[in-house]
């Protein structure tokens, strides 16, 4: 494969990843709307049930081949990270802190994704790439501390766990997408999670009730269809084409898309310094984009 074709694949991966990130960026605002009236864990696992039902239909309609034993292991790891871990802990956090606060903490996700990709699959980012990733992550963490008056909230622990879970699922699913395709990866991960998420969702709905306003159900619908299902088609395909470490850097702009979404959808305060941090982080992404990454086949 020539250098020009490699760059073309990476560019496609970056664009597809950006579309996925745009969809994911509204997850926290819509989650906050949903958990204001529905139990946080019900929202987290219920969205997986809805997405799993859509996935089952898609797999049947497309005549998808069953995963191999090796693929099954990776799918279970993916499901643990993005179907269960991230939704549960981010939903719990959104019950206590604003979406804008969560957006900043999730800014360290690109670094975590690159770390999982490097350790798990042998991608070898250059020192320059790691410097860019660390600087970008330090910027978003510094912003979070500034917003919190120099302290982190209790809900931040849930958000950090959510970051680790998502990074694990992103890296594992992104690698698997190179052989299965992004649609099949997230679809199978969702279907495999159904025996766990469905009973818990039904039990939570019976215990806590499911009476909510249309706005809460609209938030639930968004995180079910776009955050948990459609967004992953673009995201995993992007990771497969461009590499986990490089495309993962696109996530550095997600916190600021989320901040904008929180301002428009929830009316949360959007300050000038937010845009200044956004400009700084976008610059870091641009620098990281040009740093070499050796990918082992």
C-alpha cells in the first residue's frame, strides 16, 4: 500500500470518526434530560435494550455470519465497555452534575483510547503524538478543575470509570471492525449483552416506574438510537480505517461540542473561556494529527 493510499484511508477514518463524535457529543445533554425523571441505570441499560432490538433486526436482515470464538471474546470486551460500563457510570454522574461538567472530564477519553490501543494491539505512537495527547488531556482536566473551584466532584469518579470503560470498548471494537465491519461489531456486542441488560431493565422499570414526560423519553430515544447504535457505525469504521490512536484524537473536540449542545438544549452557561480552551485543544489535535504512528499488522 502506497503512502498516498494510507493517507487517504486515514483521512476517511478521521471524517467518519468525526461524524460519530458529533453524535456522541449530545449523549450527556440528552442523558441528563432522561435521568431527571427516569432511574439512571434504567436509562443506561434500557437504551442498550432498544439498540439491541434494532441490532437483531439488522443482523437478521443482512444475513450476518455468526462471530468466531476469537471474535466473541473481543465482542464481550466491547460490550462490557460501551454497552454496560460507559452508559451506567455516565448516567449515574449525569444525575448529580451538569452535562457541561461531564463533557470536560470526558476530554481525557482520546488519551485513554490511545493507551488501550497501544497496550492491547501494539500500535506505537511517536513521542510527539504522546506529548500532544498529554497536553490536550491536561488542558481539559485543568478546565475541569477551574470549573470546580480547584476540586473534583464525587461524580467525577463515575465519569473517570466511564472514560476507562469507553476507551476499552472503543479500542477493542475499533480493532475488531477491521475484520467484521463497524455495523456488525456494535450490533453483535449489543445482542450479546441482551441476556444481562434486558432482565435488569425490566426489573428497574417495575421497581421504579417508567412514568416520564415526552422530553425525558425524547432524551432516552436519542441515547438509544444515536449514542448506542447509529453513532458506532461511523465511529468503529473510522477507527478501523485510520487507526485507534490517531482517530481517537478526534474525541478531543467532543467536550466542546457537548458544551455547545448543553447550552442549546439545556440552557447551561457557556462562557468565553470555553471557546478559548476549545481553540487550544483543536490546535493540539491538529498537531497530534501530523505526528507519526506505527501500526503493526
